[in-house]
C-alpha cells in the first residue's frame, strides 16, 4: 500500500476540496438516514397508531422527537401525513443538493490531480537525456502521459467513493444500533468479514491489471509508430501486416481486461451475497425478538437493505484501486528514474566562445554497449568551419551531440576556452548554439511559428523573413496558400523534404548563434538547391564556429578543416586539399562518391571558400 499512499499524496494541494467533498457526502448520508427514519412517524400516522412519537420510543425516535418534535409532536391524521411527507421531500432536496456539491468538488479534485500528474511526468521527461528517448518507444511514453495518468483518476475516485460509502455505512449502522443493537452487531461483523475476504482478490486483480496496462502501452506504441511511418507502410504495401500487428496488440488488451475483470467482478456479488445472507438472518432474529413495533421493523429492514449498496462499494474498492495502482506503478517507474539533463549545483551562465572548443580524450558509450567514441581528441578554433566525415556509425553525430550536452562523455572532457562544459548551465549554453539535424522536426503550426520556435518566439516578421531569405526559403513560402501564416501539418507534411530542411535552417539562422551545428543539413536538397543554399550560407558562416556533418563531400570541401572518423576514432584531419593530396581515407571516400555519381569530382574538392 506504500505506492497507494504515495499516489494519494498528490492530493495535498486539493485537501480542502477533497475534505469538502467528503463532508458533503457524509452530510448527504446523514440526511438520507434521516429520511429513512421519517418512515416511522409516517407509518404510525398512516395506520392510525396514535401520535407520531410513541411512549417508550427507540433512541432513533428520540432523536427525531428532539429535532422535528415541534413540527410533528401534535400531528394526527391527514395533516400529520402531509407534514411528514413535506419533511421527507425537503430532506430529499437537501440530500441531492449535498450529493451534487460533493460530486462537483470531487470532480474538481480529480481533474486537478490528473493534470498535476501529467504535467509532472511531462516535465520529468523533458529532463531525461537523449539516450533515453533513443531507447524508448514514443507511443508507450504517450500512453503513460495520457492513458496511465487518466487511469490513476480511478484510484482517487475509488478512494473518495469508499470513504463516502464507508461513512454512509457507519451512519446506517448507528441508526440500526439505535433501533436494535443486537442486530447491528451482526451487521458490523459482516463488514469485517467482507473486508478481510477481499484481500486475496486484491492481490490477484492488481497483478492482472499490471499486465493489462503494459498491453495498452504496446497498443499505443503500435498506433503512434504506424501513423508516423504511414509513407513507409504504404510504400512497402504493409497495411495488412500492420493491421495484423495492431490486431494482436488489441487482442492482448482484450484478453488481459477479461482476465482481470473476471476476478474483479467477483468482489461485488460475493459481498452482496454474504451481506444478503446475513440480512436474512437478521430478519429472522428480528422476528424472533418479537419486541419491535411494525414501523420500527419496516424501518430497520429498509435501512439494512439501503446499507447493502455502500457496503458493495467498500468491498469493491480493493479491485478498483488495483487497476489504478497498476497504472500508477508505471508512472512512478518513470518519475523515480533520476533526471539526467539537469545542471550541476552552482552552474554558471555560458559567457560565450572566445578561443577554442576542445574534445580531450573523449569516450562515449550508450547504455554500456560498445564504445561509440574512443579517445577522441580534437581542438576547434573560434570562427573555424570543421567538417566531420566518415562512414555511418563512425561517431560523427555523437561527437557534435557533446557540444550542447545532449550527452556527456563517459571518460574525458569537453572544454570551451579551457573550462569544462559541466561548469555552465545547459539553457544558456544551448542558447548560444544553432542546430540543424538530418531529422527535421517541425510542428503542426504556421511557417512563422516554426521559424521563430523556442527562444526566438518574439522575433519580428522582418527578422523571420530575413532568416528565411538567407536559408533560401522565402520564395517557396510566399507561394504557399497563406504565405508565412500557412499551417504546414504535423512534421511539416505539406512541404517537401528540401523545404522542411530550409525551414529548419532558417530557424537556426534566426537565432544568429555564434556556434552552428549542421548535421546533414543539406541531405534533402537537390544539387541545384544545395548549391544555392551553400552560396547563401557561405556568407552567413563567416565569423561563426561551425561543425558540418555531411556525406556529400562537396559540403566538406568548403570547410577550413576536415576531420575523418571511423569506428569512433579520428583517423585523419587537415585542410581538404591537403587530405586529397595525401591520398588517405578522405581521398578514398571522395573517389567512392565520385564513382557512385553522388558528388563532385576530386578536382572540384580541392579547396575551401575562404
């Protein structure tokens, strides 16, 4: 139950509303019990048994006399019946008003509770490092933030209902005691037996619901993955395969729910059966006592029957809680994992680059797998354009990911002007960077909003258009239906690959960063568009420190220095023309690309633009 208390600990900001809902529910139970108690004076007046309150009245009737005796004390006949009915109607109105208030207060608490959980989980995910997201499934994360957080509402709802129902049971038991304490003891024994009897069910249901929640996460992951890869699915004519995969995930959820509910649904009928059997026994005892007046007997039976409903709620509470706690366990599995993307205590604002960025004997591995970078040592001077080339998996993207601290080295260090990057806070460091990756990320927003995304959200239209012109994007943007106000669809689906890449470049240029990282920034551009973009960027790169990752070696030829990586190591570095003349690995890469027809000839790759 530790995690149950932890989940309910999120109620602290809403303790006033939650307490109010419980008090209103308790008052509603008291008023409802009062309504049932009014059956006794009603029946006495209906059957002409004398006044509303007899001599030698039960303790419950004594309470009635003390509260409404002034109204019904001298009532007889039809006028007395009308007064009792009026009291019953008023009590029903008050009870329903109290129930409405309790329900609304409970709803406010539940929605705030779920919102806080979702926000906390989302904010925690923002603090996880990139390797976590590389290993995680996006659909499963979405399911945890949306579905699992929503299911935890069940814990709060069940807890509130159980408390209100438990209070109602206490009220009814007190009234039964006031009518016949011997029979009330029997009813109390039933409550204890039912509560203890539900424990085995709780254990079984919770384990089964944990498997159901995992299956729902798988189903969400399949849905998101298929939607994101719709183009690839259709290109491969794999619709039937994906449908089968989704059907398998959906069937897993269905089977799991049936297995869990098959046990959970036993709680209510078992509790009701036991309680009904005991109720029958109580009725036999009532008849055996022979000392209860008819109106007291009828009221006792009505109260005992009414008590069955809240008793069922209390008995079913463990099963309801088990489902919610299974979802809560998944949430806490994420929340309990330490956040990696957080600053060290006392981190300083990044003052900017004055001289060099140094990679000093850097080793990087992902999740204790093989080394991605192996002892890389490299110094980049301010204002230098450095091209990183090499085969796929050589470690190029990993190397540049160290600069914004998307990852940190396992061994070695990255320093700026001799100071370790860990000295500076991530926000100010990343604010000094412009990053354009090969995976263009655009939002389902306008062109303007996508270019001015992040800390440039307040940029003027003139600044946005200037960045777009510099990236070679202004012309196609003005051809869009609404120009810069055109919504480009999720992931920019209304644009071509080259157009999406130009918007990403415009976004980076709008920030006017002193350090620029271009990770395959021209990968989706045709030769003509790339040449035009390179001409514009040749002017814009002046004075910046630039890391360029490119498989197209025509891009590398325009750099001041080329660094060749292979298997996580730097195996060559130098000016492009010098490396060509050396006829080493860089020259072999150029020759291979020239043979494949995917680049300029070696003669065209012999010098930079500076």
